[in-house]
């Protein structure tokens, strides 16, 4: 796991750099993202550890992936992310994790995730920008996906894709660990 201070400094540097490159004031980014100006100031100064939802809203407002916001390396065209440097962004109360494995901008943000959820854990995701698609492959256990008010059972070995511009929930209603791999594709900003 990467040093949390390194990740916090990268988030601070990248949010400020991207906000400035796009010509957004603090107030403009706050209005676009729905994140308070004060929180953005704290993030840019590296004084807070924001929630995943906050980082997602800022990334969406800037038109970049979470991976870009947390990227602490400026590297070559080929970038290898060692397993111990993947960034866990969600931790469930029973030890589950949502870990960002890698992400690129091609032509919009594209992210690869590894999720592990203990029995009884769930994650509620806010709507992403219009045109965002998620693809999930269940490796172990069974995913209960709630989307559009409907419940979908996705057993091990199955893959599901959906429009992620609507609120959705990942839930492990089973009795054993749930493992899944997820790809999130966000359209480029207009």
C-alpha cells in the first residue's frame, strides 16, 4: 500500500494543477462538483482525507479519473503499477476493500478496480456523469447489484455492464466473501 502522505500530496497537487489548467476558480470548481470551497481548499493544501464520493465528484467536474487525481508519478508512455502501490479507496466495516488498480485518460477517464466485500457489506455509488458505463466481473461469491430500483443477482463467473449515470449499490448479501473486478469508463468532458 502506498504511503498515505504521498497519496494525499499527489491529490493536492493534481487537483490544484488541473483546476488551474482548466481556468476554474475555487468557487467555480465547488459549483461544478458540489463539493464545498472549504473542502477543496483543504484538499489542495493536503490537510484532509476526503471520501471516495468527494474525490469522484471532483474528478467528474475536472473531467479526469480518480487514478489521474491520485497519480503520484509523472512517467513514460508505459506505466507499471506494482500491486503494493494500488490505492485502496473504500474500506467496509467488516474489512472489504475497493482498490483502484490503474487508470488512464483514453479519451475519457478509464479505471480498473479490484473489489472485495465481506458478507453484509455494501457500497452506495452516486450517479456518474451521463454516458458513464461500468463493467463488473464477479470472481468469487455473488454480487447483488441495485440499479434503477431493481435488484440483479450476478453470480461468480458472470459479467454485468450498466449505465452508471444512475445511483447504484454493490452489495454482498451472501455468506462468503465477494470479489469482483470493475472497469469504469467516463466520457471525455465536452
